């Protein structure tokens, strides 16, 4: 392969000299083509040599594995399994020597599990959850008289609402205790879809105040 490349290089050099002497570009192009061909042959030869070297390395690695060491590791596996099985057999023998259930003594002598001081009886916890559910439930809707409704829709008096609840209330409504309120005009509250609280009766109170 190297001889062929050498011949191609020499031919390309000769053609290049010829092109310079005669001034013909054709010989120059032929010289360039021979140079490219020589370069491709060198690349192919390098790739073949590298592939052959990789194959030889893999073969040497496989030959370096010691078959005796592999056999020794396989012989050690049964011994390890026997060592693991031995404690299991000892535990089984100890379990067989223990007395059956009920032979250890009187059940009355067994201490009862300790009762946590902070734990509350179920009967005491249930009223709290029921009270919380009642507190989270919004009051009913006030039944507004038609004449009061006509007055309230035109008012800008301030009422309060609670986020995520559908009622509007008077400021002093008892249901609002401990809640974050949002002030809003009563007319705007009705336009936004809020309804009057039946507990404080805002429509009746505001209508009576403006008559």
C-alpha cells in the first residue's frame, strides 16, 4: 500500500513540474487528483491498521482471564450459602423449644399498653369536629321583602363578605367572629351574586334605616 502511495506522489510531483514548464492547467489538475487519491489510500491503510490493533487488544484481554480464579469463585459460592443457611436452622430450633401460646403465664400478669396522656377520648373529639363543621357552614339566606329589595339595590352602604362564602353581612354579625372580612357596597355585593345573611338580616336593617 505504501509503495502505491509513493508512486502516486511521485507521479503527481512530475505532473506538477510539467504543468509549470508547459503552462498547461490540465496537468496541474491531474496532479491534484493523484495527490487526493494518495491521501485517501493513506487514510484507508491507517483505518485498517487501527482496527487490527483493537482486535488484537481484545484478544489479549480475553486470554488474560484466569480460569482457575473463576473456578475458585464458583467453589466459594456453595460455602457462603451454607453459612447463610446455618443461622436460619438455629433460629428454627430455638423457636421449637419455646412454649406454646398460653404457657408463659397468666394473661392477667401481662401489663396493659400505656395510655398517652395527650390522647383525647373519641367521645370528646367528635363534638369539636362537629362544631368546626357547623362554624364553617355559612348561615342561611335572608328572605328579603320585595319593597326592601327595591331600596337595597340602590344603596351604597357598606357590608362585608368573607372570601369563598356566598353571604354578605352587617359588620357586627356574630358569624364573622375571627374571620377576615372584605368591605363592599351592598348594591355591588348583590350584583356579584352575594346573598344576604339570615343571621344578621342586612337587607331589612339597611332598608329600615333609609326609609
